């Protein structure tokens, strides 16, 4: 992949979470946490980074849920957006703008861009047949309708999908369909809708995909196949009231389909950010300047929305927007071998997780088990192992024993090196090698490998201490012991900086103990290899982690208690 270190402005984005429920850990790891790790890394490398996303709040699942709760959809999403925004802050997701699809800037932008696409001749209208409830006097798209699945006979299949067999459905496929609001049988009624003719964009999309060498092969091939099979027109409008009003003449009571507007939120969120800081033109530098890059973190089911739909909209506008530079997709995080499901109570939600353990423990665990090449499975057994053996016994132990020794035996000062041995110098070279490997891991979005490399570097440090036994040398050969702790402290410094993208709080704690913030200048990636000076004064070391002493069963019970309290 093309390296962009220091060269470019990078817009990092995470897919917009649909805000009918709180995200679970699987939603978090692929898009939100991954985007944050990348954004933090690029900032450390001196890139100009903007991290944006927002709550996706329109559409039928939210409207149906609000009707069930007897509140307005806006009330529902106001509450959920506030709750989830606060959770992302607690997860230390460093968004520059986490906004929402109800934002005024977003609505105006979407309407304007759609009109432009319409004027450019990519949108046409046609009459279609839809299910309609006479009693409620409304059309019944997807979630407003239930009935028997034609595939598996499940009696409560939804208009868009059967929850039992997973098959995607059209409302008119259902056997014995009924309105979810009043349970009466719908009639079929004709309605006019607006469609985007994606096939007109096939050639341009094919060129974009073929020429983009950064896209991962799976995303690229999957998308090229989609085009080969022939792109079909997609409805842009819907007969529901909760959404952005369609801007076309004759479409006054219709709203814009959510799949269409949420992906445009990446642009409107950038516009809104710069509007808020009173630099209203600066967003253009991220979207039109060809040296700027846009980077998207999504789950694998979301790939075509970012490799086909979003580029199609941008191309159809004729406004020369930057097309996605890279789309990084993860596989799924499963729980006990199954997909997370709120109704089945399978999974862990991001609010529950933080009630159990500190945020960096989770960030590390999720990075270290990130489903990069295949689905991964959450288990408490693995969680306990990662925290106790990797973070506590290896990472935390190495740092604490090194710094505590410097506190006690060297009067809180980094010892001066004198006549370093061959072995000491080899270790210093090893640090440089490890930092280089870490930068490649981060740049290639191999966060699993990055997390493991951090543990690997601390393991090397521990081995070095064990082999040289400086606690024995200190009695008769203080100079040699000093050399060992000089070298060990350089490893600690490298870890302090390079752990920042994955564990920002822990990194900050180590930097604080190392007394690195004294010159007020913010730290950068290169500082990982700038040695601590001899006689540099450090602060008192404290243990960074503690062991989990509960077993899997006890943690599962604790989770259930927390879940009952939160719901
Ligand atoms: Zn079914
Ligand atoms: Zn009805």
C-alpha cells in the first residue's frame, strides 16, 4: 500500500452506527475503534488528520421502535445519540466531529447533492406497487410489515428480512402479510418513487476500482463482480415521514432512503466541523485536494456501500470529490460462536464492558483479537489470558520493575551509559527494529499484529533483565547495572509512545512516570527512538495493571448483573 506518512491530510472515518440500539463490541472493533487507532497513529506521525462519524438515525427500524414506545422518533434518537456519544468519549474515541443525520448541515448537503445528481440525469421516477394499510393510511415499507416467510414458514418474518432463516425479503414476498401497527391485512397500492440509475456509472466505477491499488483485494474483487453482474437501479425515496424530505418536485411527502444519506455524512460531518470552528471553506481541502486521502473503516457487510454506492454518488454529482482512497473491512466478532443479538442476549455491549474493566484493557483485547482475516470469537478465557499474561505479567511487569528499580537504586534518574556491551547495543538496535515493524503494522491496519508486537517488545525487555540480573550486579558492578537500566528504560520509552494508538490512557500514564511532558511539546512517533538522556529525572512508578482473579463463570454472572442494572 502507498505510504502517506507526513505527506497528506487524511480524513479517517468510521461507519455511522445505526442508533436504534447501543453498539456491541463487534460494532466497535471493526469500524469505530479501528478508525480511532488509525487516526491516533497518523496524528503521531505528523499527518493532518480529521476523524469523523455520526449517528445514523433515520429509517423504519427507528420509526417502528418509537411508535412502539409511544414517543416521537426524534425523542428516541435524541436520547440514544446523547447516550452513545458519551460512551464513545469514555472509550476514548478521538472524534473531531461525531455528529448525526438530523444535523441541519447534513440534511441541506444531502438535499443539494441529490438535486445535483438529479439534474445530471442519473435519477428517474417510476410507479411501483407497495403494501398499504387503509386503517393507518400509510404505506408499509420493510419493518412496518410482518408475515410468514416464504422460505422457512417463520410466522413473524419482517418485510425486509426473515430473522429465523436470514433470507432477505421484499414486503410483497410475505405470505399473509399484516401491518405491524394495527395487525390488519394490507392492500396493494401504486406509488411513485425516484431511482438512481447505477448502471450509467458502471464504467466510471470500474475504472476507479481497477486503478485504486490501495483497496484490499477482497473488497476490490467483490465490488468488481457486483458491477460485472450488472448494477440495478436503487430507490432513493421512501413513503415514510421519518427522514430527510426528498428534494424532487412531486416527491413532497417522501423521504430519502437511509442507505443514500448516511454515506454522504462523511462529507457533511467535515463541512460541519469546519463551519463550527469558523473556517467554512477548509473542508474542501479534504474532499477536493487530490493529495488528501479518505480512509473508511467498516464491517465486511458494509463494503459495497463504500466501494460502489458512495463513489457512484460522488461521481454522479460531477463535482470531482475525492473517491475513497482505502476501505478497510473486518470480518465479524462472534460471541460463543454466534452473531451478537440483543434479543437472544448474545454479545457484550459497549456500555456493559466499561462497567466491568478499564477502557484500555478492552481496547487492547479487541485490537489483539481483531477479526482481520477471519471471524474471531470472544471468550472470557481468552480475555483473562490477554489481561493477566500479556498486559499484567509481561507488558506491565517489565515497565514497572524497570522504573521501580531506577526509582530505588538510581535516585529516580536514568543512569549514564558507559562502555555499553555488545549485548546492550544489540538490544538498542532491536528496539529500532521493533518500532519499524510497529509502524508497518499500523500503516497496513494490522492492529492485531501491532498489539502483539507491543507485548513482544516488553517480553524482550523482561528476558534482557532476567539474563543480566542487574539486581545482583548492582552490589559490585553498579556501572554494568546502570547500563542495563539505561537500555531497559529506552525500551520503556519506545513502548510508551508506540502504545498510544491502542492504549491512550496507559501510554499517558507511562509518559507521565517517564516525565516526558515537561517541555510541553506534544510527543510524536519519532520520539520512540529518541533516547532518554542520562540523569533525566523520572517520577515514581506505579503498577499499570492488576490481575483478574475471577473465573469465567464469575465474570459471566457479573455481566448479567450489570446488564440487568443498565436495562
Ligand atoms: Zn425464513
Ligand atoms: Zn395498520
